C-alpha cells in the first residue's frame, strides 16, 4: 500500500485558524445570549432593553455553522483533489519507462564530398631576360597587355656589339685569306713533290745502268722525301686555315645571333604580368629581368588532398572551382595529374586541376575552393557527433535493441565532419542509437525510444 502524503502544513494552519475564529464567535454569541437572559433591574423611568427571541438566536447559530462548513469545504476539497492528482501522476511516472530520444543509423550519400582550398597559377609562365648588353631603345608593351608569339616587346641598343660584329667579320676575312694562301702553297708544294718524285725515279734507273754515281742518286732521293714532307706540312696548314675560317665564321654567327636578341620577342601567346625596365635602362645579358609573361587561356590549380582521400583522386576526374569574387559562378576543370606521393610534413598529395579560362574570368594567384566530390561504391555510416560516449574502454554509443534495452556498443570512428562522424565498424544500417545520452542511460536499462526531431 502506497503512503499518501499528509496535507500541506499551510492548509492545516488555514483550517485551524478558521475553526478557532468561528469557535470564538460562537462563544461570544452564547455569552451575549446569557447576558440578555439574566433578569435586569431597570432603573426607574428607564426603557426596557431589547432581547432577541429564540428563533432569532437559532437562525444566527445556524448561519454561523453553515458559514463554517462552507469555508471548510471550500478550502479543503480543492487541496485534497490536487494531492490525489499529484499522487496519481507520481505513481504513473514511477511505473512508466524512461523516454529517450534515438537516432537511426544510415549511410551517407553515394557521393564523396571533398572541398579543399587551391591556388590558381598559369599553365605556362616565363621570365623574359636580356640576352644582349646595352640600353633599352624602345619599349612596346606594358603590364596587362596581351601578346602573341613572336611579337616584339622591346629593342636594345648595343653599340659595343656592333663593333664586335665588325671585328668578327674582319677576322673571318683574314682567316679566309690565310686559307687561300695555304691552298696556293699546297699546290706549289704538290708540284715540287711531283718533280722531285720524277727526278728521283730517273736517277734511280740511271744508277741501275751505271750511268751516274750512287751519291748523286741518293741526293735526289733525299730531295724527293723532303718535298713529300713539305707537302704534308702544307696539307696541315690548309686544314688549320680552314679551322680558323670555321672558327671566325662561328664567332660571327654567334655575334649575329646575339645581335638578333637586341629585338626582344614574346615566346608564346599570353599576358604581360610584369614590366621591370623602361627606356634608357642599362641591361646585362642573362641578368636583367625585362618582362614576365603568363599564358592564361588555361589555368592550373594546385590542391593538397589529405591522405584519407588520396585513393579517390583519378586523372580525368571532373572538379568544380569557386572564387569569392565571382559569387554564384562555378568553373569546371579536370584533374590532369597527381604527385602519387604524400608530403611527409602535411601527409597530403599534390594534385593539379586544369581549368579553361577563355574569357579571362580567373587570374593567376587567385585563391579558390575546389570541389573534388566523386561517387563511391561503399558509402560509410553517418552518426551525429553528440551520440558518442568517450570512456576509458574506448569510443562507444548507447545502442537500443529491438527489446528496448540499452547496450553500450564500441565503434570505430572515421572522418569527422563536425556535427557528424563516419562510423567504420560496430554498427549496422537501421540501428537505433541514443541521442545525447545522459547519466540516466546505463547498460541493460529498458527504455521507451522516441525518434528525435530532424536537426
């Protein structure tokens, strides 16, 4: 039998106070009635006092009693009814199961959401350096100008180079004259060698017949050998002269080519992003930066993809780019290449995305958001992050089974999306998990699951 709590003390004080007040009023009425019933000795000439009749006294007593009864029931009955209601509700709450909000585990979408920051750069960008020493004679383009391949950008005035060219031409002429002289000497030497050879042959035949002495024959044989050696020396002189001519010609060609660099031309179609000189500036070959040209009809964006998503990036994959200064517009690009290696410092893989930019809406150096979302076959399970219970035993969730009994289940967490988490194992699609479990939720507790509201 359940114990019914007593009436509140305030109600008891109120009832006792009303009863005492009515009791005092009844005693006062009785005293006054007794005083009126006692015989009085009126003074001579005084008027007789009024005395109520028995009916009047009875009516007064009944009225007072009725007022007391009405006041008692008007205060006691509502309080008694409220206490009965409170006791009934408390009994129902004790008998009812605790209600908990649950979330149904489901798989994420079949599309892998991957949004990463990227840096936009030109596909081709080259610094234009001076290849000739001199002064800027003319400057024909400036930053922001679009140029075509072979277009003249500037002209360099180089008087020292002109002198070097004229000197090289003179050296070439000298080398050619030396070659002509060597060729003539070779012809003369060849003629002398032929004459010495014929003479030596004749004297050799005369010696065999005994017509001349052997000493004279030896003298002519020696002259033939000397002319033959002289001819070989002349041949070497001709070769040296030809080498000198080739060297002088090459030097002249080099200077002529350098002289052609006095006219600075664009190597490819693009836009001038930097101008570093003006008319009259002194430039040095290979050191002075004149311009910087970038090819912007196609841009490339470099993105660092985390290790967890590196396997999902494929060449030819479509990517979507957005930039802050072009709200509402999306630029479509293509993954052209990936590093196929992770940076050991950041554990990310460098990926290049090329984006057509025919209208020039994108500029090199921009910061962009790159959407590399791709379809996936085995979508992971998603769970609200407030369902986790982190304890010494590991990461757990309060799983509500089919019999409405709570069981703490260990899980393995994957990627963290902030308000949601990927669950790699420990749960199945359709499982019911307690949302934001409190200390009331414990192992083996039977509960009444209530689907949580969509958040």
